[in-house]
C-alpha cells in the first residue's frame, strides 16, 4: 500500500469514517499478503528476461507484505477505541490495545459471545456477516465493569472469506449526564412548583371578601416571603447553571478575606443573636482569598450562614484561615447538631437537604453548598466536610495562591 493510501486511512481514522477506513485497510492487506504459490512460466517466445522480471516483482511483493502487516497491526493497536476483528464464525482474530485492557483482556480464538456475553451484539455481528451490511446499536457490557457502548459492526470480504470489525465507543458518561439532566429538570420543576402552589393558595385566601385586616396582612407577608424564596431559587439555579457550563466570568481574583468575614458576621449578627450563636473569626488581617469579590462573598456567606442556621442554641461558629504550603486553607467549624454519616457524602449535591422541613423554614434552597463546591473546584481548589451527629460540622476548602 502506498503512502497516500496510508495517509488517507489515518485521516479517516481521526474523522467519523474510522470503521470504514479500517475495513478497507484490512481488505487491501488481505489481497496484498496473498501467498504466491506459482510462477508464470515463459510461453513461446517469452524471453528469460521477462521471467526474471516477474520473479523480481513477486519477491518485492513478498518483502512488502510483512511491512504492511506490521503497519496494520500498529494502527489497530493504537486506535483510541475498542476494536475487535472477527472471522466468519465470530471468533476474535485481532483487537486494539484499548479493547485488550477495557474489555477485561479478551482472548483470540474465543467467540464474541463467549468473550462479552452479550447476545444482542453477537446477533448483530451474525446479521452483519450474513447481509454484508454495517449495523449500529447500543449495548451494555459487563466485561471490565458495567459500561454502555455505541457499537458499530462493519463486515468486509477477504479473498478467502468474510470477516468483520466491531467498534465499541464508551458512552457511559453521556448516558449518565442525560439521566442527571432529566433528574435535575424534575427536581427543579418540583422546587419551583412548591412555592408557586403556596403563593396561589395565599392569593385565593386574600380574595375571600370576609377576610380580616390582620389575616390579610399575615397572608401578604407570607406571599412576600414565598416570592422572595422563589426569586432566590431562580437566581441560584441560573448561577449554578453558569458555573457548570463554564460561562460564568473569570473566578480568580483577590479579595480581602479579613474584611469580608467581618462584614458577613455583622450582617448575620441579628440571626446569630436570635439563635444565641457566637461567631468567632480567627482570620489573619493580611489573609487574601484568591477569588473575585462576588465569588468570595458567595462562598463565605453560604458557609457561615449554614453554620449559624444548623447550630444549636448557645453554640459557637469558628472561622479560620491560613497558609497550607502553596495554598490558602479556610475552615468554618460549628459545634451544633452535626450531620449523620448517611447524609454527609451528599451535602454538596444539588437540592440535597439533610432536614428538608428545617431547611425550607430557614429559607434554604438546597443549592448553596453545591454552588460553593463548584466555585472552589472551578478555581482549582478542593472542599471537604467532616461531621459527627451531635458534635458539630467542619467544612474546609483550599485554593492555590
């Protein structure tokens, strides 16, 4: 095979035509590695020189076959996907390196069904070999772990028989993302419907001609509270969506953490006094948080307000900051009610609430900690939480300086 053909093959591998390209290469190789079993003999007046030239051409072809086979083997091994080469009986005769590792080391000579234990894929290979037409399908395989794959089966003819290529592209993350997106849409719908239903009920009560002035004022206060919560929820959903899509403005900057914490503790003082919670800042005067001011305020206000809200009467909230190698470590610690071990791994998930009734009564949307986590991780940091039920909670994050 000449260099141009190989070049076109590599281009095809990079683009969407990978399956067809490899099939073409395999077919051409099967022709070029054809075993020379006879030599055309000189006829009549055919000169000895012509016979010698034929022998030279045949020798050159024989020399070229190992090189072509080696090139084919290298291309097959280096393909960035799982590829299996099957004979007419659907036995594996070759595979890509990725197939060897990702599919739990399939063995040459074993059938596709024995190797992957998937009847749907085996049936597709059988159909493709019968019809000599490519087939595409999605399958779930358990070799090497439970994963979902987009499969393409491409049959081709060799000089001796039929063979086929099975391409497997892992789409597990795409499917998982789709499921999470559907779950998120359903959760958002529920979260929006709840305050809207409350507002609708209050408006209906206000339309009662016999309602008293006191009841009217009380209902209007509730409408105002639910409307504010609904607006906050929508704002946080949009903000979180911007963070996840990467469309939010640059996160990194520099914010005076000492001043920010003092401002936030002042704003939260009425809430802290109401709950008899003491907020103690141990942030150094020169501490600088490597985030833009808006992001820094979002992170710290969520963490401090959560600590105050979920602390018991007479408890204490401590805020600390300091260098940890080449990064800044910030910790918000309370000695409040704590979080059960069952819930702790999920507290950074969207809309996850440890105590749903309490969270909603405190005006929480269930998105605060998820937003905090996205900001920290998007800025190259990490965040962790430790807690013991009845002994309080500690949330700590680090950001590179």
